[in-house]
C-alpha cells in the first residue's frame, strides 16, 4: 500500500529554511484510517488464526479505536464488543452511533470500574457475559500493533526528524523501531502521565533516538480552545489537509511552535505522521458547536 506524502508550504518554513512533510496515513481506509489500520492489521490476523469470533476492546465515548475496531470486525466477519468508559448515552454521539451501526455491542461501565479493566476478575466477568473473545487493549496497543505501526515508515522516509502524535505510545514505538539511527523521532503526547508513557515506550523499543515534547498544547487531552480550532481550519483552507482536534492538530501546532523557536537547525527536514482520527471531529464539532474538517 502506497501512502501519499505531501510537502507543507508556509512562509514560516521558508523563513526558517525548514522542509516539512506530512505522511497521509489517514487515507489508508475510509473508516479504519491512520494508525488504527496498522494497529489492527496483525491483531485481526491473529484473532482469526486462533479461531475467535468476537473482538472486545475498550475506549471512551469519542474513541477512534472503538470506531475503527467496530468497522474492522464487521469487514472481517467478526462480532465486536466495546466497553465504554462513562455513563450510557441514550442519544448516541457520532462515534458510538457509527460503532453501533457496525454491529458493535456497547457495554457502559463507571469510571471506577473502567480503571479495573485489565484485572483478571473484570475480564472474567466480561467472558461470562459475552463468551470467549479476542482482547485488544484500549487504544489498540500491544506487540502485534507495534509490529503493524512499524510499517508506517519506509525507505522513502529519509527526513531528519519524524514527528508523531502520542496516545498510548504504540504508533511512535513502531516508528522508532523502523527509523534510522540518523533520524530523531519526536512524540507529542495527547494525554497526561508523561513519565508513565515514556516507560511504556521504553518497554517496546530498545532504540534511543527519540524524545517526547513535554508541553501541553491547547489544554490537554480532548481539550480544545479557539486557537486550536482556528489553526485547524486555517491549515485545512491553506493546505487542503484535514487535522483532528485531539492528536494531529495539536502535533502540527506543536511542530510549528518548535520551528518558530528555532528548535530545528536550518536545513532540517521533518516528516509528520498523520494518524487519522478525523471521525472524532464530527463529535467534537457537535459537542462544541464549531466546524471542523472531517475529510
């Protein structure tokens, strides 16, 4: 599968003598897009190899992973169960409605119970209710997911810096594993728990050519402010590239902030990985009463 890489054109880049490219993994699939396609690839193969008929996974009410897993299960002739953090939604948001339309069974649990999701007792309760299932962790990150995300970069990606949004750490770990020693991989975390996230990534890669930017761009996970909304819409108008408000929008805002501050030497080239997640803009637009690009 060939993924398009586009060069970004902005006065700032010309001024600072920086080349910036974006790898459009959001175009892998209409619904199973970006890093989710890569994370699910080998998990789906393994689930079918082991003879499982049902996938079960976890996520919040606006989770890209929940939406992608529901669609992937349906396309592969499997059932799916989504354990959703928080109260039941009688009027479903676009993410959960999409999951339901793809025949995913939704099970809502309290936030306190959700924190127990990896414990044997909690998983056993789920097996009693739903029968045997192939378990995919929240966010989709496990060893098979990292095997998949390692395929995002290829021999054509020779830029000096690789930039990646970070949720659970699976996408950046795979990218680090494929990167060359001459490249630096920079992660832009979308969630709290910087040091715990760093430890997780260290458990999935032995390479040292990476770092996380410990800055909280635009308010934290799933937090959106006017600056971010205006930036995403302006970027879309100028570049014809949609960004999401949770991951890629904040990453791109962060990259340009670092360029402004002369973080990258003159003459550097940067590759930003577009990890998809655009389905989340539908729910975000509806919840906040704003307009964000969705394709």
